C-alpha cells in the first residue's frame, strides 16, 4: 500500500511495518482506551496481568492512527512486558520515543497517547477511575479535546517552551488558533514555577502556520472541493499500485470522509495512509482538515452529530 512518509527513524519504520503485539490479548484483565477517531488517533491497550505478582505477562494494542501511533504502541507493549505495574507506571512518553530512536517533533503526541493508555489500563485493572482531567471548564483545545491537566503535565515532563512544542506533544493548538492564548497562560504558569519567564515572541514564531497559494478565505467552496479532489487524485496512483483505491465520500466542514477499498479496506497501515492524505490536504488548503474513514460518518449520523 502506498505511503506518505514523515522522516521516521529506521526503528520507527521497523515497528510500523512489523508491529509487535498487534491485536487484542486473550483473557485480558486490563483495558485502556484513549483518543478518538474524530481526533485522528485512537488506541486500545489490553494487558494480561498476573494477579499474584502484578507482572504484565502479555500486552497488545489496537491503533487507528499514523505510523508513529502504531510504532509507539508497538514499542510500548515491548517495553512494559515483564514489568510490574508500579515499574510500568514509571515509563514516560520520552522513554517510548527513545526506544524508537526518536520521533518527529510533530508526532510526539503519539508517545503521550501510549503513556495515557497504559495509565488507563492499570487503573482499569485496579478498579480505579482513571481521570484524564476532562473536567467541566478544563477543556483548552476543543479541536482535539485536550485539557489543561494534560497540557500542564506534558509541559513539565518534557520541558516544553512554546505553543508549537505543546501542539507537537499533545495536538492542542494544532487545529485552529483559538486556544493559543490559553496555552500561553499555562506555559507562563508552569515556567514560572521553575523561575523561568515565558517568551511570547518565541511562542508567536512557533505558531503553526501553513504557506499556501491561496488562503481559505480566498477560495470558493467549489474551488475548495476541487482542491480536495485533486489531492486524492494525485495520491490514487500510489494506492492503486498496491492493489487498493480511495474514493471521496463526503465533506462536512473540516472533515473529509473517504472509503478505502481493495487491499486497503482492511489494511493495518490504512491509518497511516489516511494521516498522510490528511497532511497533504492541510498543505493544499491551508486549513486544518481531518481525513476520516467513511465508517465514522455513519457513526456520527447515528449519534445525530
């Protein structure tokens, strides 16, 4: 299946093309679910834990997302197998990235997602309620449903300095820019705790901007639709070369629904291909776009969204 690749390390590629522990663990006694299809990434981590020793005997993952999400999940399961739960809880998102010989800055959020899935699974095993901080009023980034608690924790754990850093590690601020002011306030607060001063100029330089031939405001709906179709048509030969195909189903605002057919219909790397298509569309349209499988459209319609 044709891929649109980031600058991945050889280890990331190895764990993507040959993921370890893909699938659900039989007789799992711990399950952790994080992310959502509407945000472009979703991960289910299943564990089989020895109740006497609290050692993780088996770990498996099911991921919808880009190559980094699949590789990060694969790496996480390899890292934690054989660990006690207390030791596993010490695994950081940076440990996952280091295991993979690094991740592109724009993909560090995948390692954060893996760490959250592990915390959720262990909480599930212990009969505890895992709280991700999505309390009323705490939501900072509405595009990706990222809360203040996650942003603060990630800034502290990874010594982040700019809005762009936060976007790379959590996705917050990577869609529209309406939450940038809130992210800047959190950065200022956390940096002040360490006696450092937040530099708003650095944050301004780090804002995610996309250079394009025409801005979205200059583009009519017809031109926008044609540009979406053009991106799909330009990538179709790559996909068809591997006996698959892609068809545009519907466009709803910033959501583009496509149907992967042929060899792509049940392919483990379909998520990565969708991520690559999404990146191409963002570049071509100069606006935040989500490329989602057509099955998600049916779920949204059933939910009345």
